C-alpha cells in the first residue's frame, strides 16, 4: 500500500480511502511490531500533500508521540514526519501552535522526551526560512536558554547549546545583537542563576562568532571582570574547601566562558582591550587560591593558555616596541607590548604566579588533573626564570635571594622539624620579597620541600612526589640547554636520592622507577664528574639532616620526657598495627594457596 500511494500518483485517493489509511497509521504507530510499516505509509501520504482533517488530527498525535515515546527510533520517525508536515503543508497560524507545543514540553519529566524536543527544534531552526525564525527569535531564545543550567541531563544541556547556536546562525546581526543584550542583562541581574545563564549563553555566542565576537568585548569584559573580582581570594595561603555554592557556580561558568574566549588566537593577539584584560588576568590570578577545586583548576588552566600564547623566549626578551606589519601595500604601525599583563613586570608577576602554583601543589587532596596543569605551569615558569637569569649573567652574576649557596638551600626537614622549618619559611619569605634574587634556587627549594613533606607525612601517597620528579626532569633539560645545572644539581638530587635509597617502597614501584629514570637523566645531562660531586654533596647533606634530627630528638626526650613517652607509645602502636596487618596478609595468601592446591 505504501508503494501504491507513493508511486502511483495518477490514482487520486478519495476522502473515505484516505480516512481508512490514516486510521491504520494511527493504530500502527502505537504498535511496536508494526511501526516499521506505519511511518513509511504516513510519509508517503504526506509526500503526496493530501489534505484532510484526519491528517491534521493524526499529526497532532504524532507530535505528542514525538515527546512521549520511549523508543528512540519511534521518536526519530516522528520528528521526520512532523518536519515533512510543517514544511510541505500550508498551516498558517497552526505552525505557531505546534511550535508552542514543543516549547512547552521542554519541561517534560523524562530526559528522552526533552532530548527529542530539542532535536526537533534544531531541525526547525535549520530548515525554516530566516523570516519565520526572526519573528519568534525572542520567544525561542528565552525559552530554550534556561535548559543550559536547569536541565539535569548533560545531553540535554549540550543539545540546548547546539539548538541556540543553530537559531543564531539563521539570524541577522541586528537580531543577534538584540538577543546578546538580553544575555548582558542577565549578567547584571542580582539573581545568581540568571548571571550563570548569561555566561552560558555568551559562551554560545563566542563559539558561533569566533573572532567576530571582538566587537562585543567592550560590553562583555567589564561584566566579566566584576564577576571574577567578586570571588577573588587575596590570601597567600590556599583556602579550605567548602561546599559548592551558587556564587561558585557563577565564577566557574565565567572562567569557562573566558577559556573559550582566549582560545581564539585573534582575540588573544588584539591590543584594543589591554587594560581590561590586565584587570581580568589579575582577578584570575587571585582565583588560583579559591577554596573550590573547579575554580582552581580552570584558573590554572587559563594561565596555561596564556603561557602558550607567550613563548618563554618571547616573554624573557627585553620589553620593546614591536614592529607590526600589516597587509601588503598598507602602512606599518608600531604595537607596544610593554603594558601587557605578564610582560610589564615579568619577573615579579611570574614569581607571584609560581608562589600560587606551589600553594596549589602543596594542598591536600590535589587532583591528578590539577597537578598535571600545575607542573606544566611551573615548568614554563622555570624556563622563563632560567632565560632571565642567563640574560642577567651577561652583565653580572645574579646573587641568591638569601645570599647562600643554592646547593645547600634546598634541603628541608620533615614534619618533625618545626624549628628548622620555621627558619626555612623565613628564608622563603625573604626570597619572595626579593624578585631580583635566584628564582630557580627558590623554586627548587620549594619543590623539594613539597616532596619531603609528602614522604614524611603520607608515604603511601605518590602524587606530589611524582609531580616533583617530572618537574625536576624538565628542569634538567632546561638547565642542560641554557647552562647552570652544576649550581642546582645537588639540591635537585636530594629527593631523588631519598627515593632511590628508600627500601620500604610504600608508595608503589612506579614512583621509584621514575626516580631512577630521573637520576639517569641527570647523570647523562650533567656529565659523570659533575654528577658524582653533586651526588656526594646531596648524600652528605641528607646525612647531616638525619644526624641533626636525631640529636634534636634526643634533646627533646631529655627536656620533655612525657612527650617522649607519648611518642614511644604511638610508635609501638604503629608497629603493632603494621605487624597485625602483615600477619593478616600472610594468612590471606596462605588461604589462597590452599584453595588453589585443593582445586588441583
């Protein structure tokens, strides 16, 4: 019957025949076993553009089935039939009725129904003429946009973004400007969900317009800066994690929007909004120590984008006015970079950033994703510091920030050496305040301390020590290329030797294998003679530290016997627990062996 209706167009169906066919269609589309014949017949009838009241009635039910069907193929067939019906039939004001039905069911309780509605709207925006969409653009926009934040389905949120983008693609600049003004109005609203929605929508504009979004930066950048400043953390120490709040969602969404913005090379290279971008980067810098991991991660990732834009060689070069050539046949203009963030005062700004990155790495519970980004940023920082130091040595030797040899300054104590730790903290504060000092020695010292703190307080964890070893491997390559390895090698070897000599292997074999690989790399890059001397110096420093710690402990036992007794009780309890755990492991191993023998 489908073939007859579709192919034999000379035969005209009368109203009775058409009504009978539509009755079959209406029954079969609800029957899973017969839907394979119902939809082809319905499409054949629609292709003939046959018109009768029964067709409109059935299509209304097909529209409902588009939302309520629990089978994806049925929903897809319904969307195709509805699209064919809307395009081929002269419906007049009925089109508005069907569109209103779809928009209403964006609140449907099942996510499958909402997904089907969004896909249907995407088809409508793609196929309908721009004139029809322009008349209802505002209605579509304000109805679909809330799905970007209110929908609990990730797929629905993604589909909502694509649907809004397909709508904007069909609109003229005037209509898009009108919708953008609505998004900007949301950004200025007191309601936090509305502000979050505004950033989500503006992200869609950025994805659609790309470099053309530059004309909107005059409106957008001040609002973005205001949001970021409202959540900035000025403390030098990392704030403690707390429950995620609505304001944190807003700043996280703003950072996501900024990442999409600076991912456009033309927008990053533009010098029209230097002052606004400098203020924004300063606000992002303060967000590196935000209490929530999402904000810290995206702030850190933003600086990764910034570092990728400014190569280490370009950033370390003396600030100057760069000659920017335009297209052939046009005059050349001079573009200054002296006032650009990170260029105006490279050493000081990068020192502050490195301090924040180190605080992130020192934090408890750092994620693998954040630790990797932190190490990338610290490698970049070290590269720039090495280049800046090599430039300064051309005119004169650079003194260390604390006036001491860097080979001995990176050694640190574990959590039991409170007095010694306080002395080194004071040295760090002196280094932090002296940006003209030895930044590489300061970085090495801080990284070594992070590794030793983890080894002394949580030996079974290896995240931070793994990051430190990777950073040391990268620094080895940098120093080998630009010189100066012999100056820092003994300090760099300290955590590596401690791991190689550790016989407990509590942190897992991978960490110790990595330590041996890093040591081999240092040996190859430094040369046998330099490496041997630095290795002996590092081992001597480690022994001195251990002897000093042992003497301090003996003095504490004499001065405070109660504390010594408590420490001894705690140590004995720890040994007892370790022995008990080892016996349990042996018993479990014996049971497994016994079971295997019994099976044989």
